[in-house]
């Protein structure tokens, strides 16, 4: 979860609500880390992978339209 917070820029409470919702629709599942039980790992389920495949092209198309309309380089969307 900590890695997802860093990668998404979302705060912990928001990310927990998002992951809870994804768990409720069986798109992801959580497991406690076998080595460090304080860590919770989140994995895409089979259903989550299928959802990602369906949505990824839609997201890419919206990004393309956004970038063309704003004349921004694609690198402007990359969070560092």
C-alpha cells in the first residue's frame, strides 16, 4: 500500500477507500506480506486484469486527446 501511495500521489485514507472498492468488486485482493506482517500487498485478480485490458485503451485515447488539445509533451503527465 505504501508503494501505491507514492506511485499515485493519493493519501492513505483515499487509497484505502479505493482499494476497498476494488476488493468489493473482486478486481483486486489483499495479502499480508509473509516476511513483514506490517505490509499489505495488493494484487490484481483475474477480473481486475480483464478490466485493465478493457480500460487501458480508453485511458490512452483520453490521454492522447488531452495532450493534443493542450499541446503538452507526454512527459508532462509523468509523476516523478
